């Protein structure tokens, strides 16, 4: 039942949930009633169902997100106060990025990401960092799969992407130049815990070339290293 809800399907009727999950309407009605009683789903005045606060409470207890977020927040806040741009923290789940935390001002460039949201690894700055440090078999899986084009600047050539990932490992930063939207450039750095990359930190700004984020790269790297020390301490 819960898998029926996505970023694109945030509110669903009973019949829509039954259709998406391919279960009989009577079964869907019974399961949804149980989820509502538990707090996993909530019903709006218009009769549509949404994910309930009980799931948010449980999600906040996930150890990978909780400890990481607590360690990262002070440094993310510092980056935000200095830049007033999008500051994002993300982890990898399979071949996707999951955004754990984000700061942004009203004047910051619009992004397609949100806390708790998922995105493909290759186009984003944090995704490039996480993919560059992912197991080799996962890298090969991503490189062998069709690479979705979001803008004319999105890298869809696996040979070029392979070179980009090697440069990310060499330089310690990843730059996504208008790969997700045509007016946003990001720079990201890896966060490690005891020698293993567990997350990535990025700043996303309005720009039309990598030069837009070049001055911010040292700050992102310094913050990522500080978070790494906190996690490994």
C-alpha cells in the first residue's frame, strides 16, 4: 500500500491505490483502514489518502540518516550562512540518491530535489560523488543502463561519464554543470566514516558554467572533511 505513494503521487483515492497496487478494492480498503488506525496514512477532507506522520517519526530513527544529519547540521548551517545558496546532504541507496537534509533561501536557484526525495545518481553533484565511490559492480550497472537526459548538458555518454568519475576520485570534488536544470551548477564533496564514503555534501547555485561554483569548492570540501571527522570520532 505504501509503495503506491511517490513524489508524483502524494495523494491517492482508495480506488487509485487499489489500481496501482493491483489488489482487490475490498482488500485495499481493509489494509488502508489498518494503516490509518496505526498512523501510517491519513485521510484528507476530500477523501484522498496521504502518508501519515507516523512514518515520518519512524524514518527519523533510521541510523544512517539520523547520525549523519546530526553530525552535518552545524557545518551545513555555516555553509548556508556564508552563501545563502542550496546546501544539500545526500546518501546513496542502490542506484539512487536520497536527500537527507537541505537548506535554501528564497532567492536560491530552484532545484528538483527535496528532503526524503530520490534522484538518479549520474546527473547531480552529490550523485557523481557517491557513484564515483560506489562498488565497481554498481558503477558498471549504471554505466550499462540508459542514462536519462534532463538538459542538453546532461552526460549520457558512458565513456565520458567514466572519465568524469575518475576525475572526481582524483580531485576530491564533483561539479554538475547544468545537468539537471539549465540554470543550476553544483559542487559536491565526499563524506567518509572510517575510510568509507557514506554521504556527499553539495552547494547548488545559479550559473551557466563550472566557474559559478569554483570559489565554493574549498568550503564544501572543508565542511565535508569536518563532518567526516565528526562521524569517525
